[in-house]
């Protein structure tokens, strides 16, 4: 498998060249603008006869890096070798090299036993596995997009609906959702009605739970977003103190000793007037929960590569604790599914953060539609003073559609 670089005047032209040269099996690795043109990097199995055509499209380099001259049979093996500096033969066996396939089944968040235990290695290992899943998802998305482009008939749409459909495509809506959206748009006569129908169609398939009203007991906010978990905890704690007029609210930062978020948690607590604690071990957490047993609300902030393990320990200490998954609104569907489909974790709700006006959460919406985990809360800012609000599938979808360029609405 090789990496090839295609330059064209725009993305559409680049994709046409890629499809002409390599067919539907080309895997898009990156897409960016450079010197007024679109540069697309693809991973391919080069077909006989394609080399001559590629020579006319490539930009000659004075010095080709030695790594680019070496051909490997598998792109994933190349990535493993470069990231982990493997010196053994790529085609030989490696008991620690476990390719990840997107089988639709639950994937453990940290399943591999590395040679040298360490957070840096585990973080890199998880990132590489996630990249592999993303590559598989991109390949499927490319194939489905080609089918949609061949099936859709834009000539039957009004100019306004045609612009609306193009804006949806440009916003990064996944192919499965576009199949559904195209069917809805075909039956509408104006954009406002289409927005209402799409919002209802998506919203009706996403469960909802209002967790902010009268929140009490032990509530866990978990995810891989680092300080965003702490910010959401502080934000909700501040809101609950204000709405319930009860100062018996505390936040516990539960993470390993190498976590670098504790200082930020302390600063946030001082600025917000929230009582904060740190638990580096299960024993410390147990002691803190006992000391805070008479508090109205205790929010536990946890995450990182030990997320699943931390949640299991919390569940053993306090089985009635509610567990909320925090996702960035622009998270990929593959990333969201790694948590939502993990049967070892029983989530009570999903919370979203960083839902800004230029963010279109279609991958997260798609993942929520395929799961039974209810959507509960959303925030649009990284400021503790910005309130989290209750949200359901209908309002999330409608707001995303209304955030499309004004010319298409």
C-alpha cells in the first residue's frame, strides 16, 4: 500500500481524479488547501499502469525522504512501525500488534497489555486503535457517498431546497443520515418545513432525560476530554447551588497521580466558590464519599485511559451513582460509539460540550440514534459561567440545521 498526493483546483476535481485512477478502494487520509489548490493524500494499492498517470499529477520533490521509498503491504502496519518505532519485520508476527477491526461490537477502552506499562504508551496505543477505526469508517463513508450522489435527483428540487441540500452535504452529514434526509426533502416544498420534518425524524429516535432538575446524590461525569469534564462538573455544581439554594455541593476529581488537571480544578473551584477534592486512589475516594455522605450533591469528575476501570470502582463504592458520558459536539461517530457501545458501562445520559455555532454534531446524532442512551445536557462554551441547558434530539437537530449558512435556510 502506498500514499499518493493529488493536486486539483477543488475537492470535487481531486475526488474525480482519485476515482478515475484508483476506483472506490482509495482511502482518503487528508484533505487541505495549499497554494490555492486542494491537496488530497490517499492510501492505495497501486494498480498496474497507474504509475505513468501518477507521474503527471505528482509534484516532483528534490529530495525524497527514504521512508517514502519503502513499500509496505499494509497501511496499518506502516503506521504501527512509525509510531511505535518497531524494528522487527512488519510482515512477521508481533504478539503486541493487534489490528483493530470495526466489527460493530463493543470495544474495550484499554484492552492491550503493553510491554512497558505507562500512561504515555497507553494513550498512544488507544489513539492508534482509534485512527484505525476512523480509516475503516472513512472508507465506508466514501463508498456510501458515491452511491448517494448517483441516486439523488437535484433537478426535481426547488432552488432553495437544492441550496439547503448542498449546505447539509458541506456540513459533513454522514451518508446514512443523508439517505434519510434526502427522502424527507424530496417530499417537501420549502426549507422551513424540511427543517421541521428532519428535526422531528431525528429527535423521535433519540431518547431524552432531564437530569438538571433537582439533581442530587452522587453524579459522575466522565469522558476523554480532560479539563472539559471538570468544567462541566463545576458548571453544573454552580447551577445547582443557585437553583436549589443549597451549599452542600462538592466536586471530586478522581484520577491517577499523573493527571495534570487537578491544578485547573482547584482554580475553577476557587473562582466558582465550589468545594473541590482530589482522590488519587479508590481508598481515598471511599473516604471522601463517606465524609460527604450528607451533602445534597456530589459530582465526580473522571476520565483518561483508565476510564472504564475508574467507573467500575465508583460503581462498587456507590452503586446508585448516575453516570453521564461527556462528548464534544464535534466528536466523530467512531469515537462516540467506542463509549456508547461499551456494554461494560451503563450510561444514564450523554452530555455535550463545545456546541458552537459552526459545529454540526451529525456524527454524534447518528451515534445517539443507534443507541439507547438518552441525551440530557448541552453547553456551548468552555466558561464555567455559561450555563448547561437541557436538550433533546429535536432541539439539537433543529439548532444544528438553523446554524447552516443563512443563504441555504
